C-alpha cells in the first residue's frame, strides 16, 4: 500500500517511519511512503502557501492554488488515489475505518496548517474527512500519522503475528482484557492466576468476561453499543 503525505513539514513525519514495525514494513515493501509539499508548486513569488481570510478573521488559511495543483498532480499519476483530510468537522476515526482503508492501494493524507484549509480545496478533493478527537493541534501532521499507523498495521504482512489483530481492543467493539507477564506475583501485586493454569477454554471465557467488564467500566459508551447490537441480533 502507498501512503502520500501532503505537508509543509516532511521532516516531522519522515522520522516516524525510521524505527520499529513501520520501518520494517517500508523495508519489506508492505507499505511505501512519499511526500508532496504544496510550497513546491506555489506560483507566489515569495513561495507563500497561505493567505488572509475573506471577510476577516484571526490567522491565515492554506490557499487554493498550491493545493489544487498538488492534488491535480497526484491524481494525474494516480487517478484512484483516496484523499483524506483531518478536520474537527469530520466523523470520528474508528478501528473499522482503519481496517476498511487498509484495502486501498493509495491513500493521500493531508496535513493542514495555520487556521486550516480553504474550504474549496476540501469540497473538490476530499474523499473522506476524519477527526481524531475533540481538541485542536498546531498542525495536521500528527493526525495524518495517527491514521497512517492505524491503517498500516491492518495491511497484510505488516505485523509479524497477524493473529494479534484478532484479540486487540475494538476488534469486537470491546476493550482488550487485562494482560500480564511473569513473574505471576511482583511486589505483592498479583496477575490473574487462572491465566497460568493451562486450561485454554477457561482462559478464553475469563478473558471474554473481563473484556466486557473492562469496557463497561472504562467505556460505557462502547459497551452500550455492543449490548444493543447483541440485542438486535436475537
């Protein structure tokens, strides 16, 4: 899978792919990363990519021309590229979105700056708009990296053990059950001893019950969705 980042600050993103799982995924060819800087195609003599808002307002916006030209260039070479913007108006990004998007061939992630992006750019080029949370960041690079990370680990071959995907939080709409390492007791804090007894059927049943309890306590919103879905299926 190919990821293209549209950003003014390539160095913020690039280093994230230099280590660990995603570095191996790039080296192994499961994913590829490239960058487009709108400043490279601006027609402004000072190479500016921002402009004042019409009607006034604090701050600047990313202007249409550099972004229009950037996206036209991308789409001329990759007509089926799936372009994603991150914005507070977007739908919340969820695990099922990551799994669905992992089946795409080419995803373009747009990192906004300043006070945002001229709305005409979004209207023309956005295939999807996501929000990663109800808060404001200084730039869109972090949001783009969050999406890329979540999507990448669902691409075939990226994780060393693909079975781990099946037991992660959110896979069944629930949080993952508590997990422990050895020693079983450390500084008077005990793991769940039933985990160590070797009865895999009992362990699976216990983890399912703990997963539901953990979700009900920490994320009652998720628990209610799962509960309602179960009732609808009866």
